[in-house]
């Protein structure tokens, strides 16, 4: 699966002959990171909560950091998400603070972080 994912990324970027060493390096790092993310997801597929009702540590900060890092690599390669732009945590908090200060209702009515 990893080699198919790698090949699909390379094809999306116009083929190996159109890539430089830096891009190939980013693709290889993304493939490794993808393996870590999938490993976490598979391991915690049915047991995502601790006995105390908290999200397992591997699925909180670390997992979200890995996902964000993968997203940044994809953006660096030019494979950006073309749907609604997801606000960064800082942008989201700033928007909430701005809405509180002005008394306006947020344009983000469901609180999911999308504009």
C-alpha cells in the first residue's frame, strides 16, 4: 500500500522526471509519516478512550501533530485542499475573540473550524 500511495503522489505531481530531490525527500517523509498515522489509527481503532474517559494520548496532541505535519508536507508539494479552508487554531481562537468583542454572531455557526 505504501508504494501505491507513493506512486500516486508522484503521478499527481507530474511524474518522477518532473520532481527534484527536495520533493522526493518530502514524499518519502510523508510516506513514513503516513505509516505512523495508519499504525496509530489501526492500533486504536476500537479503543480510543482511556478507562477515565479521556482520549488516548497517542490520539490527542501527537496524532494531531502528525496529521498537521502531513498536511503541511502536502501543501509544500503543491497538493493543497481545494475545499473550504480550515482555520489554524490561532485563527479560530482569534475569530472567536473578535466575534465576542464585536457582539457579532460567528460565521462559523457549527464551531468546526471551517470558514
